[in-house]
C-alpha cells in the first residue's frame, strides 16, 4: 500500500473537544469508529482505553531538578491551579489511578540555571498510570527534559502551567523499547505574555499516542509546539495537537515532522486549531511534513482549522507527505557522496531545522544523537 | 593524462507523464586534460541534458553510445562513483538542500572523493582559503546548502566545490549566467586556477562570448538539436555572438526535413 493519504476530519473541532471530565465513566469505551480513535489500533492498547487495571509500579520516575526548582510528590488535587481536566477515557482513567503527582515548581521570577531532567523508566509490563505537573510561576523560566525509556504500558498526564510572563521549554523524548505502549496527554495553560516551547520527540515504542493541547488564560500567550517522529517498521506513532484560542492576541505555531522507514510504519498527525469568537488578533500557523522512506509505510496527516472570529492576524495550515527528493540526493551524490550517506544528510537536514529551535545545545545534541541512531 | 570520451551519445528525458523524449541525438566529443572546450547553442538544444547524462541524473536515460573517462565506462557507474572517478558538474540551477550546512556538506564530499577524512583543522583552513579565493563571505559555511543564496552566490559556490574536489574533468553548465562583471571575473579566475594546474580539463557550456574573454577556450562547439554541428577555435564564439545560431538551426531544420 502506498504512502500518502490526506484524510478529512468530519466533525467540527468544537464538538470534538467539548467533553472534559475527571470521571472515566463519562467517556464510553472507544470502539474505533469515533473520529478521535479511528486511526489508533485499539487491540494494541492492552486495555488502556477500556478497563485494564492501572497500577503505579510499572515505571520509575527519577528527577534531577535545577537548584532553583522545587520538587515534591503530592496527592493529585483537581482544584489546584494550573488545573488539569481529562479529555478522553484513557486520560481520565490515568488521572483517577495515578494517586500522586510529581510536581516541579519554578518559583516566581526564578530562572533555572540548567535543564531539569525527568527520567521515566519502564520497569515492568504492569499497566501504569502517571501524573506530572510543571508549574512555572509568573516570570519564572526553565527548561525541562522528559526522558522516557524502557518497556512499559503507560497512561500518563502532564499538566503544564506557565504563569504571566513565564517561559518554559519542555522537551519530551519518547525513546521507549520496541514493545512499549504509551498514551499520553500534555495539557498546557498559558498566562498573560507567557511562552511555551514544547517539543515532542517520538522515536521508540510499539504504539505511542501523544496529545498535546494548549489553552490561554491571558492575552499575549505564545505557544510553539514542535514535533519530530521517526517510525520504523511496525511502529504506530500518533500525535494529536489541539490549540484552543479563546483569548485575544495570542500566538501559536505547530510544526511537526516525521520520517517513516519500514513495513507498516504508521504515523498519524492531527492538528486541531480552534479560534473561538473572543480570540480576536489570533496568529496561528500549523505545518506537518512527513518523509515516507519506504513502500508499505503510511502517514496520515489531518490539519484542521476552525475559525469562529472574523478578526485574525494570521491563520494557516499546510501538510505534505512525500519521498526523499531525488534532486537533493542527486546533488549530493554528484559530489561523490554515497547514496546511504546522502540519504542520511538529507534526513538529518530535514529534522535539523526543528532541532535547532530547541535552543539548548546539550539537549539538541542528545536529540541529534538519537536521530543518528535511528538512521544508522 | 585524463580523457573524457563521449561517443555517439543518445539520451532521452523522462517527461512528467512518464514518457521518454529523445534529446541527445549522437554527440561525439573528446575532452583531454589541459584542454578547455566551450559548447554554445540555443535554448533547449540539449546542452544541460548532455551535462546531466554524463553526470548520471536519474531523469535522463542514455539510449545509445558510450561515455568513458580514461577508458573506464562511466555510464555503468553510479552518480557518486562518477564523481569519485574524477567528473564534476557545476549545475545550471544548483539544488537547495535544507538543513545541510555548506561546511558539513563540503567535508563529507571531500572525504568521499579523497577516500579519507581530512583533519578538521586542515579542512577548515582549506575551506576558508577557498571561500576567500572566490570572495564568498565565510559565514556561508554555516548556512544551509544553496538555500536562499542569490544566483551569483550559487554559481560561485559551485566553483568553490570544483576547486576543493579537484576533479579531472569539470563540466560547467552556464556557470556564467546570472553573474555581474565582478562576480564573473572571480569565477573566471577560479576556473583559470583550476585549469592551470596539470591534469585538468574543462567543458564549459555557455550562451555568451563574455566569459570566454576571461577563460580562453581551445575549442568551440556549436550544439543544435541534440548534437554538435560545427567546431572551431575561439573565433567561432565571436562569430556566433555576432551572427546568432540561425545559420545552424536552419541547416539542422533542413537536414531534419530531408
Ligand atoms: N527534466 C526535464 N523534464 C522535461 N523536459 C526536459 C527536462 N530536461 C530537459 N527537458 C527538455 O529537453 C530539451 C533540452 O533541454 P536542456 O535543458 O538540455 O537544454 P539547454 O540546451 O540546456 O537549454 P538552456 O540553454 O535553456 O539551458 C528541452 O526541450 C527541455 O524542455
Ligand atoms: Mg541548460
């Protein structure tokens, strides 16, 4: 089967993201026919979406926090700001089962002197729930790396709050073992003039489904959501973005790039951007591009922009799936560079633009190394 | 001694709909080291096709004839093997490759062609020297390959690669087009440095006599409708510029009609 497919979202975004609840019972068990689930192979979810019991022992979490950042474990308290409200059954089940949350707080006006590393290591196949909170208080500034490895069956929620004038760079790396299954929700709320740079780098795992979403609680919020994924044979890597513009004069950029290499490699990218009636002066752009390197791989890419106000600064989307460009390869090879190396250079270049945006050399270098390893 | 021999070369281009269209109709040309050949011909006559067919671009299919470099069959080589064997093509429209830096690209290419990686310090020095020779801002080394380069910058960058990769035979496809007079001189100096050293031959494709005033050719070939129809010395270039190609295109048309 060939590679390129452009599906069309059939329901307006407003209705797709309408239901949010902490009670798993509010969400029916998905059948696979729902718009939100139609791309996901449910049989491979090991019951995360239905009723598999969720424990807490399947992953180990180690935190190496910058000295300016406070770390605590606490019982999940739904009323606390920044506030998390699940938007599907897996997320609600994880929320109910996680028990305690790992909480990182960047105090008001504190500037972290180095990246904070959160290591999540899968240690058994027990289906496990997790909850992580990153709370950047006003004018705080930090870089956080979420480093996920090992073998796990994991449903987790990441609650992100960036207070007024705060800045957070979160680099989430999913480098799971081949048999891992993860369903993850990242929910961010940005205060006035807050900035979030969110990277999701998905390389390893049998099935990884990550849903990052952004909401704004004050004007001038700026969210940049970047993604890199590299799917090998048999991997299903799915990213579902949602940016809810409900506040005036906020900005969002979504750029996701994927490469697929191998039989039945499958990636899914859903980019939902909703500009509600109040969100005048919104500036948004989303872009997804996939390099399909082999026959038998499939990339689904569905940008979806719903605009409910007449006054936007900019709103656009683009999506393209394609093969490696023969002209690029020819140019490099005409200089003596062998096919394999030319291919590596072009792919590295394809992702390089995004890696450059990480802006933290030590993190960028690690991501580069990981992609090199995928290409080897 | 190096010799590129093109014998009775026929080649076709694969069009967008997948059909083949014959463009080259029996090209014969020998370029030996120490020689500079100019090919001049009207738009669409197949000059770039000749350059691409020799370099091995996948869009062009050789249907008949042979190309050898020092007796080795070039047509059976992969594109990269042709470059390593000593062929270089400066392209009429150099390709932009996003995210691949000039310095990384050059180092990779130099390593491939020389068969071993130069020491980083030695390489950097060599690259800076080559950039300086062609009046290219050293900042270009960290930019993406050809991305956002002006037409003239792209052409200078092609000559830079030629000088660093040091092929036996260089095919320069309209390297002079899009250059202002200053850039033209810089590029011509690069070509002259290259051909002044022993063991190098140049095949220069151009529309204008202008560059030939700086880079004196030994032979000028007139290329019309997929083949060479006339050969001469440098004076032929002047005649072509003054009189145009009508005489040759008319003759080619008459021949095709007969
Ligand atoms: N990639 C291609 N796809 C389709 N047609 C092509 C392609 N390359 C060349 N051709 C056709 O082949 C013929 C010869 O083109 P070519 O580029 O070789 O001419 P040229 O002599 O280099 O022209 P110019 O002086 O304009 O550079 C033209 O009719 C051109 O349209
Ligand atoms: Mg041409």
